[in-house]
């Protein structure tokens, strides 16, 4: 298997980080995880393996909008360091994002990425998972995400070029790579869980630390995913719509974002296929 590293930066987000560590540790090896804590005062996540590279850093200055370019510049530099250390591939994503291989293949992420041909980058089809109010209860933290959350918006903003094979410059949020096109793999999916539970979101909205950093507007925007998932009367069958969404995003993009996929502004809600329920 190829040497694959994964990097992220987070601050006081241990719920997500500890689940993220557990998932990616099993997929590519705990020793290949590099977590950069945004601020020397940030809470340190628990690492039961004792192998994860957890690095406290000086805080990226400014509120979220102003700090984001600096965060991605920092992570692009850290990815370049991993290549200099001998890694053949680097995954960069946020702590609430999971790159998943098609379950029917019965392969780990590391195994699959080691087998396929990749140019500069590869993406998984993006899904923004939300709680369907009135049908899905409050999240049980002892369980997994996809066994409790079965609906998502097919969201091209999360079809991110998170896997790279050489040093690049990521744009904000890992949404694009400067000067490089995206390539959507037929067996990769990126699940975003920032909107997985209304109570969790409301708790984050009450955080003084996050509000000081300008997160209130961003978190309120995330609430729209829960509203969309909850209000749609008939979510589409994921089995049938996923190939259509992949085709659309491979072919089309907005003229002002040639290196980002497009769904023409559609916010299509799907029911996630059952086979994903035990993956994350």
C-alpha cells in the first residue's frame, strides 16, 4: 500500500476529531494522521492509539472569513512537508468530513487509493448530511453517523479535491486547487456532517469562542441543510440519483468556477443507500 497521510486543522472540536481519528486510523493507519490545533490553548483530542501526530500551533489570526485563506495556506505547506518526508499521497479535509470508498468493494480507503490511477488530484462525490426533523431523533453519541442519519443534500461544494499526489495550493475550505481541474472518482464519496444534529448545532451557536471567531453566520447557514432535508416531501432514491449527480458534476461547472463542479443551483435531497449505514 502507498504511503498516504491525512491532515486537518481544528480548534476545540474534540467530538468530531476523535471520531475522525477513529475512522481514518482504520483506513490509512493512525501514524499517518496529522492534526494541527488552531491555537496553543485549543483542547487536545484523545488518541487511544498513541500514534497520531497532534501538533498545537499558534492561532491563525482573524475571524473565520479572514483566517480561512491563511489556514489553507498553512495546510498546503504542511502537505508539501509530508511529500518531502516521503509520502506518496496526502488527503486534506476538515474534521467533520469523511472520504468513503464504495462499500461494495470491501476495501479500505488506503487500499483503494493505492490501486487507482490519480493525476494531480481526485475527488469523491459530495453529500451534506442533515437531520430530518420529525423522523430522525436527537443524535445518540454512542453510535455512528450514517446509522442515525439517512438523508443528505447532493452538494457540489463538498465534491472537494481532497486527495493530492503532489504539492498544491488549496483554495479556502479545500473546495478547489488553484490552477488544477477536479476529477470525480466513481467509487469515492465525501460526507460532510457539520449539520448532522440540530441540538449539536444550537450548542455550537451558544459558544462564546466560536462567536468571537465569527462563526455565528456560518453556523446559521448550515442550519439551511437541516431545513432542506426536513422539508422535502419525497427525497430521491440515492441508488438512482447518485450516478446522475456524478455525471452532471463531471461535465458541468459555473463559468466563473471552472475548477469546481456544479449542480446548476439544484439542492437535491436523497436517501442515502443502506449499504453506507455502518461505514461512518
